């Protein structure tokens, strides 16, 4: 019975790590999306200023 409990604890820790990394990946994706949008807006602004 002790090995089952230990296995469940290990599985819970692995699940926690997987969820945390999924959240980090999602946040990085959102951050990169915002920076790409900002850089596109900068290029558009520069193009309209030169005309």
C-alpha cells in the first residue's frame, strides 16, 4: 500500500510540473504575440510617417 501512495505522490508532482510548464508556454506565447503586434504597428507607423 505504501508504494501505491508513493506512486500517487510522484504522479501528482509530475502533473503539477506539466501544468506549470503549460502555463509558462501559454504566457510566453501571449507575450510574443503582443511584441510581434507592437513591432508591426511600429513598422506601419514608420511607413506612414515617410509618405
